[in-house]
C-alpha cells in the first residue's frame, strides 16, 4: 500500500491554548482528530462558516414558514422540526 503524501499546515493560537497543547503527548494526532471530528459536524447550510449569505438567509426565511427551531426537553439542544402538515 502506498504511503499518503503529507503536508504541513501551521496556524496561530493564543498563548493559553499553546500552553495547553504543549501538554498533550501527541498534539499533531490530537489536532488531526479534532479537525476530522469537526468536519463531520459541519452545518450543511452555512458549511461551517456560522454565517448565512444574504441569499441563504432569504431561502431560510421561506423555509422557516413550515419549520421551527425546537429545543429538546431531554438534551436541551436545538433541532429543526417540520410543521408543514401539523
């Protein structure tokens, strides 16, 4: 099996985060795992930006007429519920 080519990425962090990361034995693997986990949970609408474009906002406003954001009584997290046929 051929070995995958690796690339080096660097990024800036605050001093406090740098201090914490330095205590992790294999911080490269930890950071790779954290990034991969985050990519599995990217919002499909904003694609991880946290911001809707004006066009996306317009689509959302139309969509929300038959959908509402509900807070779960058990886990207390928000989710979207379709109310079209209710």
